[in-house]
C-alpha cells in the first residue's frame, strides 16, 4: 500500500516538477493574481486529499498547533517511536518540496510579469497624455476654424439676401417695364383700331383683318368692347367739359356708332353659330360662343336668347298638351281631385325638363346660376301662368256661378289646389338652383289677382252654401206639408210638423267654415293677415248659425202663437146650448193638443239650439282661437262678436219659454175649470167618511204637468232650467190661488184642499226650486184655516206672520165666515 502511494505521488510530482512558464499575453484581458493562485491550489490539492484519507482518519484530527509550516504534522522523534516498538510514519505531503519550488518559480515569473505590465502601463499612460494634448489642441484649432466658417456663412447669407432683393427689385422693374411695354403696344394697337373705326360713318370694310377673321373672334370681341367702352366714356367726359360752350369739338361719335354696329353684327353672328351648335348638341362650341358673348352686356343677350328658344316656350302644342293634361278633354267638368293629379303630372314634367336644361346650362354658360334664374322665372311667368289663367277664371261677386255647377266653392277649391301644387313646384325648382331669384315672391305674384278678393269670395261662398241649404230644407218642408195635407191630418199636427232646427245643418256649416279656415291658413303667411281673414270667415259662420237657430226658434214660437189663437177662438160664454158647449169642448181639446205639441216642439228647438251653440263654441276653442291669439285684441273681439251674435237667439228663446209657460198655465186653468167641482171642497155632511184622495182636477193637472214638462227637463240645462221651472212654479202657485178663490170650503173640503196642496207640492219638489217649495209649504199651512175652529184661527199665524194677507182672503172662503162673524172676531188680528 505504501509503495503504491509513493508511486502515485512521485508520478504526480514528476509531472508537475517542470518549471511553469508564463507569458504576458496570458494575462491580457481581465487578470487577477488571487484567481490564478486559487486555480493552482484547486488543481493540486484534491489529488492528495483523495490518496490518503485513511491516514488522516487513522491519526485522528490534526489541530492547528500540530501542523508544521512545511505541511508535516509534528510527531514524537523516531528514536522514541522505535524504542517503543512503533513504526515511523511517512510524511503527510511528500510533494511539498516540489510544489514549493514550483510556487517560487511561479512567484518570480509573476513578479517579472507585473514589472513588465507596470512598465507597459506607464508607457501607455505617457503616450495617452501626449495624444490627449494633441487632441485638445486639434479640437481648439477646429473650433476656431468652425467659428470662422460660421462667420463666412453669415456673410455669404447676407450677401445672397442682398443680391436676391436686388434681383427681385430688378425683376419687378423688368416685369413692370414689360407690362408697360405690352400695355403701350396694346394701346398703340387700340388707338390704331379706334382710328379705323372713327374714319368714316358706317364704313366697316377698311378694318384690320383681325375683325373679320373667324379664328380670332374672341380677341376681336374683347378689343371691340374695350374700344366702345373707352369711346363712350370719352364722349361722356367731353360732354361734361363742353357744358356751357356754344360749340363742341368733334370726338369719337363715329367710332362709337361704328363699334356699336360691329358689336351688333358680331353678336348676331355668334348667336347664329350658337343656335347651330345648339341644334347639333355641340356643347363645346356652345360654351365657346357663350364665353365670347359674355363680353357683350355680360352675355345677357345669349342667356335670354337661349331661354327664349326652348321648345316649351315657343311650341304651341306643348301649351295645349299642358291644358289637356290638367283639365282633361272636358274642361267644364274638371274636379279638384282630377286637377290636383293633372297639376302634379305637369309640374313633374316641367321639373324634369328644367333639370335637363340645368345640365346643359352648367356645361355651356360661364354664369349658370344667372341663366337658371332667367329660365325658372320664364317657366313660372309663362308656362305656369298660362295654365293658371285657364284654370282659375275669377268669378264675379255680383253674378255668382250656380251651385249646380259647383258655385264659388269649386273655384276656391281649384285655387287652393293650384296654389299648393305651384308652391311645391317652386320648392323643387329652388332645390335645383335658380341663382338670386326670389322664387317664393314670383310664385306669390302669380296669385295676386286671386288673393286680392279672396276674403270676399270665401264669405260669398259660405253665404251661397247656406242659402242653398236653406232652399233645400224649405223644399223638403214644403213637400212634407203637402203630404201632411193630402192625408188630412189635424191642424195641431200640422203645426207640430213645421221645420225643426237640425244640428246636422249647423255641423255642416261648421265643416264648410273649417274648410274655409284651412284655405285662409294656406293663403295667409302673415299672422295679422291670417287673423283678419279667419275673423271674417268665422263671423260669417256666427251670422249663419245665429240666423238659422233664431229663425228656427221663431218658427217654434209661431206654433205656440197659433196654438194660443186656437185656444182663444174656443173660449165661450156661460149662456150657450149644450150642443155648442160640447163642440167647443171638443175644439178646446184639440187646441190643448196643439198647444202641448207646440210646447214639445219648442223644447226640442231649444235643446237643438243649445247643442248648436255648443258645437260653435267648441269649434272656436279648438280651431279659431289659436289663429287669433298672436294678434292683440283679435281673440277678445271675436268672443264679443260671438256673444252678440247669439243674443238674438237668446231673446227668441226667452220669449218662447215665456210662451211655453203661458201655454202650460192656460191648459192648467182649462183643466181646473173643467174638472174642478164645487162639491170637491164643500162636501155634504151626510155622515160618510171624507175622501182623502186628491181631487180629479188635481190629478189631471199633475198628470198633464208631468207629461208636458218631461220635454222641458230633457231640453233645458243649468241656469236656464232652474229659471224656467222657478217661473213656472211661481205662476202655478199664483194660478192655484186665483182658482181656489172661486170656491167655498167647509172643514172636510179643507182637508181635501190640503190633500191637493200636498199633491202639488210633491210634484213641484222635482223643480229643485227652494222658493217654490216654500210657497207650497205655506199653502199647506194656509189650508188649515178651513179646518180649525173659528176660535183657533188667531193661533195659526203666530209662527208665520207673512201669510196673513193671503190667509185673510182664504178665511173669507170659509163656509161659516158670516155665520161665525169671523170678520169681527179677526178684525183686531188684521189691524195688528
């Protein structure tokens, strides 16, 4: 084992005992002595640590104090070990000596290398310092050179700028001089041409070839126009200067005349060429001619000529086709709907034609907007006006067209259709472009004649419609009367069959008025004008409705008057035969039937009158007021007119209601006179139980009132109903008082009277009139004067002193008034 270890160790030493040769190039780059030394130790030490692990472990740990500087562990002397019979161990690192020499050689080599490196570093630093000084010197010199260059460039730039300004000035002078030269040359030419034109009047044969060469027409036109302008200005100035002198020197009058002739001749020649190109649709040639012609009066003649030669303005067949398209083959039978369709078709054709012309105009003329302005104005003033004149023949207000042919309403509807469709056409044309043309103003001018008398025509049309409707109703009423007479109906029935107020008529009048208001809105753009027209049209409706319902109420009143006359006719005296009395009673019954029928008819008339007024008020609130509000005072004025217009109808209704009360009271009095018996209130004291039922007269009267007032309850509303029933209740109260003054009452009759009063009072409760209810309650109290004993009469009036006056008259009707000497007994009560 030992031998083998030694063999291995010697082999390593032999391998590494050769001197370590280091070169300076090996240390180029990143170099560190510590790293070099560490790498050598790491290379050599591991081999020895691997070879003798057992020796290390067998001898235990070697402390730091036992280690020798040469790497051998300190041990007892060999003699002692030998004496003790122990073997002497081999050294721990047998290669230490070899490594030591190697390390020494390496250190010497490293020291030499370090010296070499230090020398070279010193040389490099010295050389770097020298080069840095040279570089700094070079940079300083370069900076000075650059500063000099900048100064040179600045001087050069300043020089270039100065030279450039000088060159620009020279160029301006040269350009100005060239322009002056050209102007002078042109002036010389113009003077020469002017002298040619001023040579002799009317002589255009000796002019320069420029003015007769077709290839230089544009130049000739420009020169001729300049010469003419100059000559005319010179003549104008000369004329001002020569004012006050007796004679004036000869100027350029001849030149002006010749130039005018030449310009006219050239313009005609160009127009001829323009027409020829237009027929061939050569837009380039047309554009060239238009451009040249624009120098003459801004090309107005060419524009006007182009527009005037359009087929739609010169072809008579086009105009006839327009009329046939709008009015049809039979113009007299044209309807507004057919005219509306015809105008839509015609105006669409016109729009398409103008659109095509607009494309040509844009391609040909230098100022297409101005040409479009002329074209659109010509379309409206010629083609549209021609069809409107044929369509809108303004009727006379003296001799109105008959309603069988449509009347004024047909004209107004045609006017509205034409106005609306023509404005639609104007909007379409404006969308295509028409320059500065006020197309809305031109369109309005087309209807100036019609709009001047439009409000009068509208009102006349409404009156004509109303009159036609009234004639129709009168004819129907006449036919009804004839049929009634043919079947032999009674007089009372014929009275009731008179023409009644119809809400349908009022509704139709409102519909006519609403249509008229829509036309007012269409024709009137200003709020003030619109308010004035609307007010006039609405006033016409107020007049018509007022007249219609007033006449209807008057006719219903006439029925009441006729019924009253029938009643008066059959009022008889007391001394007549029984046969005459029976005939008179039968006639009175017929008169009563006529009165009741007339009452019902008038109530229906009042009800329809209220409905008609409500329709008009609703129409005013929904459609009229919003059109009047923008104008101060217009709304209030119309409200006042509406109230005034209805006042006559209110007066007729009031009179008729009074007649209705008279009719009712007349029948009540007739029934009371015919049915009331003296024994009703003075029944004999025969021991029979008193009858507590109402009298027959009371029953008949209440039944009649219930039947007849049913119509009043239905027809009247609100305050009108309350006032009517209150008045009727008061009249009934008064009539009953007067009626009962004719009878004498005993106590049982007083009970019967009290029962009648209760029946009447229960009926009048339906009137909802507190004052009437109170009066009938007092009647019930007064009836007690017939029931109580004479000595108790004074106590009846203690709680109700207000009935003393009527009670005094009632007491006189007691059967025992004289026998009980009630006059003397109650004299003190009446005096107090």
